[in-house]
């Protein structure tokens, strides 16, 4: 598939999925993401921040809540939940663009985060170096990518043969099935996301570490923001990414899990 088609189909799929999240789920999703990446006020307070591939904008909101001077949410499609951003108009700015060519000058941001995005782009390495380009020397970057292995990803890859590679099973058919089984909007989003997003790559922690090193970032380290206890609480509310990747059960089901790394741009 051409880059232009990947971006068009990806943007349409997600804006459709995010439009059916309830406000409560939207809030939980923001909270769980903030916890997963260990978002602290001192990283963003009075800083210029970027949420690259912000999607629903729930994490963008959390960054603004923690005192950012400004936070730019960039995505292929506008966020569907503008209503939530009332009162933060001067702080949150949404920009429709591909992160493969960001409309910002070099060294623009103090803090950049991107969760669950780069593995869906046409080129993960190019997208990451583009993020590093717009990060100020001394600035901090946090990246969340899908990890390799685990029962769940293996089963999904089998399904994706029939949904993406040889598209025999239509999205509408799966969506009608999901609705008839009364899955929650968040589960509906997650199933359609995994089965129909055009590009989905998975990484090992070593590969993510290398991505940081080849881009000259300092102090790269893996972050485990979500404890088992808090993961369990979120799970009760049907929120996604809610497992502690260090437990044996998570390793069996999700392999490396959702890998989050942070690093700093050298001065
Ligand atoms: C799985 S969602 C993640 C949303 C949010 N960051 C989160 O963690 O919940 C992936 C998002 O990345 C966006 N995306 C994918 N490729 C992109 C690209 N090349 N440029 C900008 N956004 C992109 C999609 O439109 C979608 O909103």
C-alpha cells in the first residue's frame, strides 16, 4: 500500500473508533496513559509540549492539566472530542498533519510524547527521527510502542491475514458482530484497531533502545508506569493497555507488552 493510502485509511479508522468512546472512557484512557508514561508535572510545567499522534486527545488533555505552557496534539484527523477542551483553548492546539513531516522548526519542543503511533506509520525510524528533530537539546522524549511476542499478538496476526493481507472479512461484518455481542465502545475500538489498521509492527525492548541510541538520545530507559494493582482497577472500567508487563501472565499473553522508553536530546 502507498504511503498516502496508509495515512488515509489509518486516519479514517481511528477517527471512526474514537467517535464512539464515552466521556468516562475518554477520561480513563487519559489517566491510564499518563500513568503508563509516568507523566509528572515537572516534565511539562511551563513547557512547550507535543503529543504526536494524539488521536482522541485524552493524553493531550492530561499534559495541559499538569501545567504545560502549550501542548500541540498532532494527528492525521481532527480529534472528535473538542468539547472536552473548553477552557484550555489557549494551551491546547490541534494540528492536522502526518508526523512523518511535522510543520515545526528544529528544536521547537521541550517535551514530546508519542504513544501507540509510530508502529502504525509508514516508517517508524523516519517518524522517530522527525520527533527528535523538533525536540530541543536537553528536552525529553517518551515513546510507547507495541512489543513483540505473546499469545494475543500471535492470534491477532493470524486474523490479520484475513482482514488486512487478503481482506476477506469486511470491517462492517466484524463491527456488526461486536455490536451484537454488546462489547463496550473501548473494546469495540480495540478490536477494530488491531484487526483493521493497515500497518502494525512490533518491537523488542532492545530494538526500541537502539532507536534511541542511533538518534543520539541520552539516558534511554524503559519505564514501567503501571503497577498490577492500578492495572486491575483500570481493567474494571474496560480501559486498554491495562496490564503490568512484568508479571508472568502478562508475558505469556502480551509478550513484551506495551514498551515505553524515555530519553533526552543531548545539549
Ligand atoms: C492507537 S492510536 C493512539 C492514540 C493515542 N496516542 C493513544 O495512545 O491512545 C494511533 C493514532 O496515531 C495516529 N497516526 C497514525 N499514523 C500517523 C501519522 N503518520 N501521523 C500522525 N498521526 C498518525 C492515528 O490517526 C491514531 O490517532
